[in-house]
C-alpha cells in the first residue's frame, strides 16, 4: 500500500512537471511520455468511460491531483473543472444528508408527540 501511494505521488509530480514544462529537450526522462499521455487524454475518442486504460489512469491521477490542489489558476489539465465537479457532488451529498436528517427528526418528533397522549 505504501509503495502504491509513493508510486501515485511520483506520477502526480510528473504530471505537474509535464503540464508546466515547455522544453522539447527536457532532462526528465518521463516528461515527454507523460506529455504524450496527457495529449492522448484530450484527444482519445474511446475515453475512460469507453474502457481506454490510458485515459482511466490519467483521469485517476488528475482527480487525485485535483482533490489535493488549492491553486486558483492551476496549469494541470482539467484540474479546476474536476475540483468544481467534486464540489458539486459534495454539495449534492450534503443536501441529501440534510434532507435525511430532517426526515429522521420529523419522525422522531412525531413519535414523541404520539407517546405523550
């Protein structure tokens, strides 16, 4: 598990580097490879939802990055859009939880009232 976490963090660091790097002769051996994966992710017609393994891996790394990122002008592809979507899902979940809690409270109060009689 620790090794997997370390591996994911290394890949996220590489995505961050590749997204900002403008050099065509970068010293990082994996920079060009990651750039090609990022390009693939934006041009693939199969997409992650269609079963493309490269897209699934890239989108997973982008999502993990976005969950940790605090930058308002992040250079990582789709970071801000992913964060926005995560926030929407959190708000939707919170609203569902609030409704559930209100309904439980209502049932509890009704039970208390009927036992008072």
